[in-house]
C-alpha cells in the first residue's frame, strides 16, 4: 500500500508540473499564432473621427475579445459604457507597446486622462434605451438576449466603427424589431395607458413573467 501511495503521489506531482508548464507556455503559444502588428499595418486602418485608430476587426474579430469585456456595463445598466483606460491597459501593458497608437493609450493612462472617444451610436435625449434589458432579454424571438450585432451591425468586421444603417435609433427602426415579438401586433389599445397601468402588463415572457407592451409610448419615452 505504501508503494502504491508513493507512486500515486509521484504521478500527481508529474501531472501538476505538466499542467503548470502548459499554463506558463499558453500565452507564448498564443502570441506565436498571432502576426504581430507594426505601425505601418496600423496606419492602414482608417483614422475616422477617433483620437486613436482602434479596430473592432482586430480586437473583436481577430482576437475574439467579447464585447462585454470592454463594455462592462451593458449587462447591468442602461448604457454599455465607454471602456475606461484601465481596461485597455489590462492587455496593453503586456502587448503592443511597440505601436505608436498603443503609446497614445499609455500616455492617457500616465496622465490619468480618459480617452476622448467620439460617440458613433446615439439616440435622442428624449428616448430611453436600456442596454441591460436587451442584452438579458428572454422571449420567443431572443431567448438568449439580443446580440450586439442586431443593432450595431457586424461590429467584429469593422476596421473603423461606423453606423451601417442610417436609420439607427429612429422610432421606425426600433419598432421593426419590437413588432417581431409575438402578440405585439394583436394587442392594440383603444385608450392610452398611464405608467403602472394594468394595460402595460398584457404580455408574458416564456417564463410567465409580465412585460410591458413593447409598442407602448412609455416603453421608450418617459
């Protein structure tokens, strides 16, 4: 029994050492699979209105970084959130510091100054849009939430972030989606509803919870 225990301990140690070596080598192997960028290649990215040549095509497309890794409030707030500089530096303190564009990020970090990103996707001030209600949606059409690309287009393919649909954020554009939810066309109102009215609770989610009528004025205007 003692021999078997010693043998088992040796095998366990060997396995643990192998796992440790693999974990240490994984970042190096990952970097080896990615072609390192140069200033010349980054300069080919259209500048756009942004202070830094940021490419969703590289970050979300090539590097497969999740949208919510950078837009940290999307799942729990009305706004998705502009990534703070510390999010950028979480990666770029280790990679890409040879690039002039990344050096700009480092300077913002050193100066303790937020990057003055130019907002591309926007809605009028009289419109209330809640990101978290869309990202965490659970209905017949979107059982796993509304994907970012549904509204923002194939963002992971964009070297420069642009609005692909000029109608983005307009009332008709939003209603085109809301009207796809089963029952929205059938439940017409004969009288206006006030906030908190029982009329607002005439549609159930797949889980049986009530939800507001998605074509009611108060759903988006409040």
